[in-house]
C-alpha cells in the first residue's frame, strides 16, 4: 500500500488532468473518484519500478547532454568507462541489478566536472596545488547533483567514492580497501584504464598492453587486486575473441 500511495500522484499527473476534463465535459457531472480503478499492490510495485526507471533514465540523459555540450571529450570518456564497468561487474559475478547500478555510477562519476572552471578542466599542463584542490571537489559536487534525483540516490555514494584508492590515499574521504564499495572500486579501475588510452594535449595515449601493465603495476596500491584481475581477464578474452574473428 505504501508503494501505491507513492505511485498514485505520479499516475495522477500523467493521466488525471486530460482524461478527467474530457469525461466531465461529456457527462456534465461531478468529478468521479478514481479509487475504484486504482491498481492493486502488485501492479503498483511494478509500475512504480517502471516510473522510477524512466525518471532515472531521463535525468541521466539530461545530465549527460549538459556535460556533452560542455566537454565532448568527457562525454566520450564516460561512455567508455560505463561500457568497461558493466563488463567488469558482470565478470565479477554481480547480479544484473548491481551491474546496472555500476554502469550508471560509471556513466555519472565525472558529472561534477560540469561545475569545474574551463581554465582547470581544459588546462594543457599539470594542475597546481590549488587547481587540484578545486578539481578534487568534482566528486562531492557529483554526489550532490546525483542526489538531487531520488531515483538516482543508489549511485550517489559510488560517484562520491569513485576516486578513492585501495591504499587509502585517494579522495575525498581517504577510504581504503573494502571500506570503498565494490562498485566504486570497479569504476576506479575502468576510469584509469580509459584515461590511460586517451590522448592528452601533453601526451599520447598508451597502447592497451601498456595500460594493462600499468593497472597491474598499481594493483594493491591504487586499485583492488580482485577487480584488476577480473578486468585484465575480461580484456584478454575480448582480445582473443577479436583475434579469432
Ligand atoms: Fe573519469
């Protein structure tokens, strides 16, 4: 019944106004109560899930559209990281619900960069200490942006902690190892790999072999060894499939 009461205002917005006005005009009568046609609890749960899914999808699309206009490179990066994160989550045996959450978190992990000044976001050279301080805030800003939509709340903390390190030297909270949710540890590995492959103004992107070697070099310090192992196996398998095709 709680789900029905949460769902009903959404359905009323969607169907109530237009249908109600038309039928009252035809019948010339008082407005009728809709209780008699209210969906039962099971239907309500299913509809609520679909409405929430739809709201989450539309919000994600709008946020990513804003970021794409601001920074096409960043938009491409988020697409790459989310595809890698989805595959890695599946390789680690997560169920489809959690795979979806990890994919969404990866898609939105840098959304807070939409609030970082261009002079820092697009700086050709290395950032100084003050600029880094500002840049690090993108995780907190991202969490705030994502938290504004209740349907996206389950991924808000994953966005916040997507730049933590396994050894506790990351940001914003300095969490270590299993203190960092697995979804955020997956995003961290996929984010770094995609960034390593990309060309920057001040350097060319690495080859896939070089990037995988770098992930292995940083396993246990920057990255979760279990996630790196699953990631590397997955990339090896994909490479083998590509070569065989
Ligand atoms: Fe990123």
